[in-house]
């Protein structure tokens, strides 16, 4: 059976995701679709709009056969670590091909890009350091360093977010010495950062989240941008009295933690660099909501995403020492099954004996370093709920089986 791997967040699953999944399956002629999905906190340093079970069901009803979790230590990271974790899971699950969405849309230029940067690695790293010393953020410095190498115009543009991820997927495949083949599908219509929903059938996840969080629109209002299965799952979620998760809900918790902990402790938190902990501590007391705090705090060097990722590490209390231990294998140390259909379960049963890392359907009592952080991410994610609600959600980690269709 030919297995296709997709690396996703589905925050939430919309028409663009449905197109990518279907087009990827058609392009690769795959029998099984495996989705590696971020859990509670996402790559740009945000809490997931909906919990994992709802997003897992969206994925399965949207065409996935097997959904597994990208561990927390990889899910809220910059592109290189995010890619290493996800690609390693697909490798261990026997995926023959990974297909990513990109602005460029052609795979051969990505392979040429990887060769080009390998050949110019020393010069590239030199330029990155130079631009960082001039006060640029790492993403901007990396973009400027790439341009400084005078690449051929046919190569993918590394200022585009999905092109960046695609390059790192290919690099991770090569570092892992995996036989997995990379493929790409061009993104359609909505840009990654677009914030307004139009009448087009494909809208960005950013614009969908914003409209729902701000209660500007309901799932019914945006039904032209999401599959009917996603709409029904979201309507059921809302009708059960649930609210969507977003940073404003966590700001009082984050503020209390920062203001009551010594700066020397904040300095031990993962992602605390260049005195970031001092600026965080001094600025956070001046604002009463997350958005105002971020607007006042972000600079040319400290991007919104960089600050959100640090905020996530603060919320979960992840230290540099813990992160270093969890990242030591430079790949996932386990696989957590979130959901499957009959095809997915049959495939999993077929390959399970060949796998080199353990597979879990629930959080175990004895945990690896990565699972310890996964558990803490769960605790942090549900911390904004009432005591009764969050206790029930925490218990689900140990009691509920994977979603099955």
C-alpha cells in the first residue's frame, strides 16, 4: 500500500485543505493518507482554535485515513525543527511520499534550491549572522542572506511561508536519509496571512479564525469556505457551550506568571535569548490585553511569531534544559494516534511490527521527555477553563481512545 504523508495543522480544516488533500492523493496515486497534525499549540505560537479531537474528526471526514500528533516540542517551533519532527514521524510510519502546499508549486526547483543552499552553506550562514547583527529577525535575515547569494530566479522564493516549510521538509528528508519522495501542490486563491474572508470558496485559515474568534461570523456564515463536515463539527462544538481558544483568554495567566517569577527564572525558559526575558517582564505589566502588548512589544528583531512562541514556552513552563533533552534525538521519540478509519487501522496493523519507535493511543503513565512536554501542553491549553471543565479535559488524555470513523 502506498502511503501519502501530509503535515498539517487544520486550524480549522477548510476548502483549501480539502483541495490540497485531494490533489495530493491524485498526484501521488496513494492508497493511504497519513496526516501528522500539530496538537494544542501551533507553529506560529498560537493555541489551536479547537481541541485535537474536533480537528482530528475534521481531517478524517475530509479524506484522511490516519491522523497522528506532532509532539509539542516540534509543533511550536521554527521551520527547521517543525519539519524534523513531522518528517521523522512520516518516515517511521512508512510514508512513501510527502506532499506539501507551496506558493511555488513545482518540486524540481525545490530540489535545486536544496542543492544550491548545500553548496553555499558557509556563505549563507555568514550572511545570516551579518544581518542578525544588523538588528533583523532571523526569518528576515535568512531571506536577505538568500538574496545575497544571487540565486537563480527560477528557485522558490524563500520569503513565502509555505516555500520555507517546503525547503525544510526536503532538507529533513535528506538529513534523515529517508527514501520518502517529496512532492508539492500549488496553493490556490487565499494567501497565508490574508485576514478578510471574501466570497471566494477558499479563504485563509487566519481570516476564518479571526471571524469566529471575534464573533463576527458563524460557521453557517462562512460555509462557502469550509466543507459541510467542518461546519457541522463546529456547530456541534458551539452548541455544547464551548468557546474557541485564542491568546486573549490566556493573557491574564501569562501576565500573572511573568510578574510573579524572577527574571532569572524567565531566562531559563526555552526561546529566551538576547535579554528577551527582561523586555517581556517590563512590558507585560503595562497592558491589559494580549494584542496591545504584542503591538507595543514587537520590533524589527522580535517578530510577532517569535514573541508568541516565547509566550507559549512561558505558558507551558518549558525550560531550555527540558527542550534540549527532548530535542536530543532530533526526531520524534514516539507516535501518538489521534484518529483513524478502517483503512488507517488496517495500514497501522500492517506496519506496526516494523516500526522502530513506540506507538500510543493514549497518554502513558511512564513518559518520554517529549511526552512529558505534551502533557504539560495539554494542561496549559485547558488552563483557561473552569476547574470542573479542565479536570474533565485533562482526564481525557488518559481515558479517551482515538477518534474512529
